[in-house]
C-alpha cells in the first residue's frame, strides 16, 4: 500500500505541474499603495497577550484584516512581522536615511485588486499559487509541493498543520454553503486573499509544519527517489543501479551530483576552475595567483563584460529580478542596492581555497573515486607551499602551513537565519533632490519557522523557531591569501565540504545569530575533512537523494558534529539527522578510525607508496568524530528529558539577544528561557 501511495503521489505531482504551467490565469492584476508608519504600527507600541503571538500593531493575530485603503499588515504572514525596534535600527544604519525594511505581511497588505482579480475563482487561485511556487522555488522543489496544494484532501492538509489561506481554499469547499465558500471573516473572497498572498502561503506551508513532519517528508522523498532508481532494496544500491543503467530523471546534467565526484571536483558551481588551473601537485607560490587570474578571464567572458571595466576590488551590488510585476508589483527576488561582503577577487579566492581543501580531503576515500585523469583508485591530491617544499596531503596540514607562513587563521561555529537563498526586495523609482529619478530599495527580511516540538508550559501553545543555517566559519588572512572567508557544512545540493562564505552585506543576511570561537582551527579543519569523507562516502554508496541532505543531516548537523568533537557539546539547533541514515555515517567514521589506526600500527598506507601513514592526530580525531556523531542530540522528536537542552540550543542558535528582526523571536525568548532553566 505504501508503494501505491508513493506512485500516486509522484503521478499527482507531475499532473499538477503540467496543469499549472499550461493554465496559469493571465489576467490577475494587482496594484500597490504606500503604507504610512502609523498603518505599519511603527508609531504605536505592540501589545502582547499572555501565551499568544502579538503583531507589530495593537491588533491580535486572530482579528481579521481591515479592508480598503486602511488594510493592516498583521493578518498575513504574521510570523514574519518585524520588531519595531529592528525597523528603527535599520533606519539609523548606513547614513543617508539608513536601510528601509518591511515585513512580508506589510507588503502583501499594501496590494489592492485591479482588473478582474476580484472575480478570481478558487481554480484560478490554485493555479496562481502553483505558478508562484514554480517561480520562487524552481521546478524541482515546486513540483514536490504541488500535490500538497491541490491533491491531498483538505482535512489531511489541516491535520498536517498546513496553515493559512492555502488550506482554506480547499477546506472551505467541503463544509460551507456557496456564499460561505466565497467569504471569510474579513469580508474578502478567498480568491482575493490568496491572490495577494502567494509568497506568504509558501512561507505558511513550510512554517506550519513541525520538525517531525519535515523529517517524515524527507524520509518519504528518499523512498520515492530510491524506488525510481531501480533499487530492489536488497543489493548494494551503487552496484545495482550501475548495473541497471538507471538514472534519476532529475539528475540528467553535465555535472555529476555524486557527492564524492563533487568532492574531488572541489565545488558544486557549474562554472569552476578548469583542471589546468589547479594542477596536481598545486604549488601555492606560483599556481595560486595564476588560477585566480585564469578564472577571472573566464568569468568576464561568461558575463559578457569588458575586461577594461572589470574591477577585481569592487564589492558587487546585487541585481534583483522582478517576480511577476502585474501580480506582485515592484517585488523582486534578490537584495537590491546592497554590496557584497567580499570583493570580486576575494570571492574567487574563497572558492579556490575551498576547492583545494575539498580535494585534499579525498585522501581517505581514494579507493572510492576517480581522479582528474580517470585513475581509479584516485591519486592523492598534493599541495606544496614552494616548488621544492614539503608535500601536503591533508587539509589541516595546509592550514598549519599557512599559519607557519605568516597567515592568521580563525574558526568559529555559527548559525544564521536561513531562507534557502530566497531574498526579496521592493523597487521604487523616486525623485531625488534634482527632481530626477533614482531607485529606492525596501528590503523584506524572511525566515522559515517550524514547530519545535516544545510547548508553552501553561497554555500548551506550540513554540516555533526560525530555521538556521549552521556552519564552521573559517577566515584566513595573510601575505598570499589576503581575505578569505569559508564555511564548512552539508549543503542543499548534497555535498558536504567547504564553500565560499560571502553574503550580501545586510544585517538580516550576514549576521550570525549564534557564534562560538574555536580555539584550534587546525583541528577543526582536520575533523571537517574526516566528516566530509564519511558523509560523502555514505551519500555516494547508498545513492541517497541530495547526497543524504535531510536524511543523514543538514548544514546544522555537520557543523554541530565538529563543535561536539572539539568541546563535548554543541549549541547548534536544529539537528535533523534521521537515525537509520545517520547510523551509516557513524559506521563510516568508525571505519575511517579503524583504517587509520591499522595503517599507523602496521606502518602501511593500504599498500600504496604515494600515500603517507595517517598521523596520530588523525587516528584520535576520527574516533572523536565517531563518538560525536553517536552522541549528538536530535531534534526530530524532543523528549521531556531533553527539552531543557533543546530550549538552550534554540536560544543560542535562533534567537538573537540583541535586536532580533522578528517579533516572534522576542516573544518566544521568555518562554524558552523558562524551559531552558528547567522550571
């Protein structure tokens, strides 16, 4: 019966995708009005009812929105209401009027129907919402969510916790009269509410889920993908799938999605450094600058830029793209008018050092992959500081060599509120002092909140937390590598390793909510290399969807494992590894430890003359990593015995002490502190 359900789910998703792309209503139009500070609640203090979430104005979350020109923001996307203090702080940042931010609900409430939108049918709205999903999330993710919108019964969606108007469109149709189907408490048609709220409905669809439900969805997605691949459930997945010649139809690209192949390639970026720019061995003193200049030439050519106008020291400004101007006027995807934290050249240096570290980390999985010349087992990737210098075989050895050559290296475990790359801005053309036109950007900080499994001690209200991106941040500055910032984590594309750590230089994008310094960055990099080998090996061997992302864990899990191995505890939340999948990574780390210990005890390196015997530090850290993976907390299903630790980690990872951007963060802090104290 489970197989039948999965087949029907996949079929429904495909059918829905065809329906949406073919039948999107062409005449749904909206216009936007400007809200005053009073309408936005910036001039009236917010009120909070005990045990309930309050909005950024004095209205309660349960009160309907006003209609007409005085419509208020809190009705829509209330979980993303900005704290009034945060809006004021941004206005005082950066001079010349500061940075203007607005909540998603405020933007949506500023929209007014135009043309035939008032008469939008429930079918039109469903197609519109599907189109918005595809536009914002892409065909792969968007298709996965389409069945939730129109295939599953309304009662099932309500039980799953999918909140907001997306549910109302279906649930109302099963229980109300014809007139009631078209009206809600605010006096607007269901069509109107959803027509102005497609982005918010996406946020609600994610935010209304619990972490437990999200883990279940990941588990189901894995079962679907592995069944599609032709795996019979008994043979080794990599062997049988290769024998059958099966390929995931979503994976037909020129770039392999096998995590071990990516690891040796060095990065997931489609336009990467050609192999001739990163020879083996790679000589830092001569090849580093040549590789940077070589990729600059490639980037300039791909962008169609004039080499004379390219500035390597420029902090590039984002170029947002319109979402759908007639439906969501002035709304753009991206961060407009905000410079990047790093220059054009520094970003390339970030990428190059990430690639070199990832290639070096393949030292422990050479028998499982091919090298750049097609050799299998692969030859080790080797780095030297100078042409006649000592050969470097591991990523931590390179970091130690950089320290020895006058570089400063720092590492810390961090979490940041994540939007999975989705950022929104509002573009307006305004008059400047000379009566000319200039572009003004207003930014919409976003977040995705999930129910944590914790509840308010008195009222039983579910406590939510914003999903965070976790990483080990690494900065390197010195005579050769001038200003590099890397992050180690398991990314959404299924690869566990190092990536560039550049961001838009905006508080809601780059600020670390939680950050704890790591005293020994060399050891942190060594542990990261060992975990990268373990995670990528398991993802490759078992042919896990997205390399095991969401199954063996996520970005937060990989960063937490490093922090735990270093200190015996972690402050990172959430930790989402599913036990059955995580156990494979534990076993692979244990195998790394056993192999390293055997090689050291016997003075042999698996019979190879081109690989040095692992150091005693590698043996000890492989064991420390294995134990950390075994003992990490798990947040899929928090228990009464662990809720104090869970609350402490939510506070450390998801709730800034200083100037939280969302009102919900402020409201949850007091309750979480009470739970964390064990009261």
